C-alpha cells in the first residue's frame, strides 16, 4: 500500500523545493528527490544503510521526526503515520 508524502503547512513543499534549489549539484538534488519519492513505497527501508530510526525523536518546532535518511552531506528527517498512510517530511 502506498503512502502519501506530505509536508506540514508551515514547512510546505514549496519551502522544501526552495531549500533544495540552493544545492549546487544537480545530481545530488535529484538523488534527494528520488529518496523522498521512494518513501511512498517503503517508508522504513531497514535494509538500506542511509536509513535510520532515531533513538529519541527530534523535535523541530511543533513537528517530530522519528526517522532519518542520509543522502550525501544532507539529511531528510521525517515521521510516518501508519493509520492515515502519510509520510511527513
């Protein structure tokens, strides 16, 4: 079952894309977008090295991140809502 990949209202997809556009390496930008899109198929890719379940959740403003993907020098923090089938970036 596919999950929807969403951004909270205050951390919109537009804001994510704006920060992503600041990365000068186009290949790295595409790699980050591919990794985020793959989360819809498998939000917990335990078999992949860059995935990590955080020992204690990270609180960022009013958001909570329980998982992390490492892509080069960048990290994508996210949480998974299994009941609603949503991955919150």
